[in-house]
C-alpha cells in the first residue's frame, strides 16, 4: 500500500506523462482504480473498444474483477503504461523503454495503408477500401532497397502464417502497384476467384504455381486457361513489422 501511495513518477524521454494518468493514477490503490484512471472521460463502451475487450468483461474489471495476465498486458499495451504498474501498482505508470524518432535525410513519401487485409491464406482488397493510416518512408529507401517507384507503393495489412519466415501476419506489406503481371518469380499480392492473397508465384510450363514459404502449407496452381481470372495487385517489395 505504501509503495502504491508513493508512486515514483518517472517521466518519458520527452518529459511528459500519458493523459489521464498524470494527476491521479499514481495514488491508485487497486487495479480497479488504476483502470478507471486509464478510462478517464471515456464511456465504458469506448474504453472497451479501445482496449479490444468486450464491454461486459470491461464492466466486470471496472467493478473490481481481476483480469488474467494476458488481458492486463493487452490493456497496458493499448494504454501505453507499464504492465507492472497496472497489475500491481509498483513503480510508475510510464514504460521505461527508450523512445526515439529517426528523421531521415532527403524527401519522404507518405504511403497510404489500406484497411483491407490481404491473407497469406484468404482475404479481400479493392482500390476503394478506406485508408486507415499513413507511413512515411524515405524515397531513396523505396527506390534503392525496395526497387520500386515511390509514387506506386501502398501498404496493406497481412494475416496468417503461410509466408513465414519471409512475411508475418499482423505486419504491413509494401506493395508495388506498378507491377501488374507475374512474369518473374516473386512474391505478389493478387486476387483469384474472389479471394485475395500474398503468395510466391512461379511459372512451371503452362501452370502458375502458388507457393507458400511456410513448408506446412501445400502449393496449388492456376492453369493457363484460368489466368484471366487472376488479377495482380502488385509485387510485394517489402514489409513493415508492427511491434
């Protein structure tokens, strides 16, 4: 209890503290009170959506129920606070890891990331899908390392594990949309018969082989007479790891 009341407020590297935690979170004696401090002025439904937890379960937590470690970690991650502080009250609410911003030299391209999900399994995509975020990437990096034109790349979310260890679900694929055929063996984002995928495509005679880098998944193929049902979205030039 004494440790809770004498909460050590350690500032982040920019000298600020998270909103809704600065004034009263340090004096919270229970998980319930610390959770309410993080909720702030948000309604229960808003707070639950932010944390990715069902509203009924969040109400239980706010009423005094104790979450499992996985749920506590999820809340701490979303609210950008220390898990140790949220779960036990020890230490300060701020995470201790260093925070840095890298400012690249030269022009930077703002890449749109579409809300659509492409699967290393099954998904959907169209150019009218809403953009839910932007990522800044230096033009030189796109040209030199991704071997793409800065004006032709977009980001799409990935799910599944069939392209591991090359690509991982939850990450963002950087797709070069100037490539709209599969003439060269490479990894592509494409749609076929209503499903959209990220796979390695390779011609083998009259067949286009569809391969996964994860050996647990069997390859399949598209016959040449069915190639008109194939739409290449673009070449997957790289990916951005979401941490």
